């Protein structure tokens, strides 16, 4: 309250106190957020890394064993199978989510009757809790009571039910399909918002310039939506790569570890099996992949901007 | 160069009639301006000519070819949009070359044409820049350039100057007009700004509520508006309208009379106005047709009370009251006029406009 200080002192610069220094004040303002981040993100993360260097099991604090957990994993066939599964799961699922989600976004972005309702329906797979919707799929893919098998058999196309989750290849395809089903709305809604920001007169100008629908997509839509597409894809890669509940509910990583991904494998070893150290080491493998994809995306975004 | 012909063109959006029975022939090389208030259908008409909007009824011809169902790219037109519609991720060069590339014009030919056009518009230094690195005026030039490089038969302009500031607008107006004189291509220009219409158009189409009100050369429309709407829309400041003016016959002479005002009707309007003797009409007087006079007995002279004086430099706008009505007069800057005083004004009788009180059509 300097208003009371009338007279000659009015023009004199106020003394620079600790609070006036840019760095200090900024730090203080971000402090609450910093504390939350430290407690909720950094602490569990560092603890996880630490655990991966110990032989901790549930109920007993372990001791430092260096890289032993990692070396054991490198010699484990299940670990390499899990790594393969995770990459396969992520690449295939994200690829189809992107293609189908983008396609759906373009279709829904058109003007048609009842588009509000259809757009709301598209969101459903995303807003229904995964645990719930996955149980429905579990039934759809049941080896005896599958409605798909029932339908195909009644149509005379099959003689016996399909074992959706019983064989390694079928199980992988099944969980990937469910993941695609659940993830499409994220792409659709995100990209639809992006499409709506593109100025319609650009397409009119392109019409006059003689652009075909494909040229308009390639030369206008795609470049203008690319930054958003990159962000959405990165998020989807992160979520898919670190997925857990969908697979845990449907297959628990089976049959014969064919659908184990890092998340489920880590959980199985650490919580179900009690080997916290080993489980932490498995989940540590998720981190570098996510880190790299974030770096690539942010590089890409900077170049665009 | 091309002739554009519209025959009874109409457009409906659902039940709303946007354009109604629009017929017009735009001649080779003509600069035609569509002008009117928002929602009058001028832009819709332009978009129908461009092919961006379906035609509900009627026919459009470009160079004797019916184009109702021809897609925009095959109509040999170029359009300049109000928001420029430059492709934001492409450089100026790429923006200008896009249409030519799609037409499979050879690369060296594209380079040459883009270079020539850019030089003509003074944007040669910006060819490598993206639109967001340019000022509004520069973007406007790029949008023009993109239209010009394609050497179309017809240019379509959709309020191209309305996003520019006032000063730049006047400058670009002049440049566009020069450009048209240089290139000579048939142009259709949509604007809501009547000054733009007057200064740029070879001819003007004044529209209201989807209907053509009047087509003509700028001065013809200014001098002889066909109805009260056109009279009020064209000209700045706006024409004064005085309603409930009585027409009276005294011997051979006709007078228009209202409280505080008794003006003889000029000889050339007498015949048309004669049937209205004894009835009421609407009188229209442009502010510039009122001047200060020293002679109270001069024909057309009357006394008014000055309310507000607004000098604008080359003129003085004077708000006056006559018989309980407000009028605006635009008088000589030499005047010593003061507020809250009487002033002796004189109307230029041959320039008075008379409108039917019911139909609002011009009389005579």
C-alpha cells in the first residue's frame, strides 16, 4: 500500500525484496503444484526404480542386488515374449485406432440428420468403464457361450464355436480388437474437434483451384491436423503400451503368456507372485519407450509451430 | 474474358428465399459490383456463379455455356475470399502455384507466371514466406495473386477489402481498379460498402432481400434511384426523407408542401407528379443538394434552425430542424454557420426526389 506515501517518494523505485525477484516469486507460486507432483509422481517413480534394484518381496524389505533382476529378465523367455506382445499390441492397435478413428471423424464431421445423436453414441466405448465393457467382451468371446459363435453356427457357417481366447493367435487378435474398439472414440472426438477448426473456405478455395477430394485431404486436411494427430497418437501409444485392465480381465496374460504385456506381466510377478523387485524391473521397461515417443512428438510439434 | 448471364436465378435455403428471380447480363471485361445490406443475397449470388452453392432455379451461363451443374474448377473462374482463404501451411509461392500444379501446368511455366504476377503485385520478396508472416494488406495481395496467376475468364470478389483498415482499403480499391484496367477480365465484386461500389463499378447491382432493386452505372443510380431503398442506400451522407409531403397545384405550377417548407417542382418532374396533386408523397433531398443562400425569395429557399454543426474539412454537415423534422445539409466550408441560430437554406430543385408513399417507388 504505497498510496499513502504521497510526495517526493512516489517516483522512487521500491526496494527489490526477496518476493519481488522473479525467480523466487515464480518458484513460490508453483510450489503447491511441485509438491503434488513430487508426492504423487516422482516419489512412486523413484521408489519403483529403486525396488527394481532390490530383491524385495511382499512382506519383507529386500536388499540391493544391483542389476540382478534385469539380468534375470534378459534370460527369461517369458520376458521377451511379453516385450514382443507389448509392441505388437501397441503397433497394431494404435494403427487401426488411428485409421478407423480418423475415418470416422471425417464422416461424422459432415452435416447429416441426427449427427448429434450419432456423435454421442460414438463416445460410448470411451466413457463406459473399461472393466465393465471388457466383461461384456469376455462373454462375447466366451468359448462356449459366445454370441458370435452362436450366430455363425445358426447361420450354418460354422460347425463348432470359435475358441476366441483359448489359442495364442486368437487371443491376441481378440484383445487387440477390444482395445481398438475402446480407443477409436478418443481419436474420433479429438480429430473431429481439430477438423472443425479448419476454415471451410480453404476447401472452397481448393474446389475452385481444382482439387479432388483426395487432394483436399492430402494437401489441406492432413497438414493442418498433423500437430493434433501427433499429440493424440502419442497419448494413444502411451495408454496402449501401458495398458493393464483390459488384458487382465480378458485373459490374465494367457493362454500360455501369449497376451502378457508389460503391465500385466509386472502385476503378475509383483503383486500376484509377490516379487516386488522383479515386477518393478519389468515395469521399468515401459518408461524408456514412453519417454522416446514423447520426445519425438514434442520435436515434431516444435517443427510444426 | 467472358460474358456472364444470369437468367431468373433463385436460391432457397429450406423455406428461406435468399435470392429471387435474379436476371442480369455482365458484359465482356465489365467490372460489376453487387451491393446491398447484409443478408440481401449478394454473396449467395456470387457463390452460385462460382459453383460453391447449388442453384435452386434459373440458369447461369459463362460465355454461352450453361454452368448450373459444372463444378467450380471447370467454370474457369477465380475467387478472392473475404478472409483470403490462403492455405496456412503453404508458402506464398505454393499458394499461388497450387491451382496451376493441379492443372498440370509445367513447372517452368508455373515459375514464370507466379513470378510475373508477384512482380505486378509487389510481393516478389515474400514468395518463400508463410501467410501468417504477412500483414493484412500483403495477404490480400497474395489472395489476388492466386486468382490472377490462373488467368481465368471471370474474377469473383467476395468483400475482399472488408478485413483491411480504412486507409489500406482506399489504397487497395485504387490498386484493384488499376489492375482491372490492366488485365481487363470480367469481374464480379460483392461489397456492402456503397462507396466501394460507386468508385469501382462500371455498373452496380443494388440488392435487397434477395431481389435486384436497380442495375446501372454508379452516377445513374445516384442521380435516378428507382425507389426509396436505393436512394437511401447509395450516397453518403444518406439522403433526407420527408414523409407526408402534400402535392398542390397552383395554376400551371406544382408545389410540394409541408410544415415550414414550400418547394416548387422543377419543370421536368411536373408531368410525372401531376397525378399526385392533392395527395401525400415522400420527398427525398440529398444533403449535398442543400446549400446556404442569402436570398429568402429564391425558389427553393427556406429557413431552418441549426442543431449541430459538424465540419469535415471539405464540407460542413449541418443538422437542422424544419417544421419539427430533422434534415442534414452538407454546405460549403466557407459558411459562418453557428448552432442554435436560423440558417437560410436552398434546395437544388432539379435534384429533388419524389417517392410514392405506399409503393416507395420513385415518381418521374
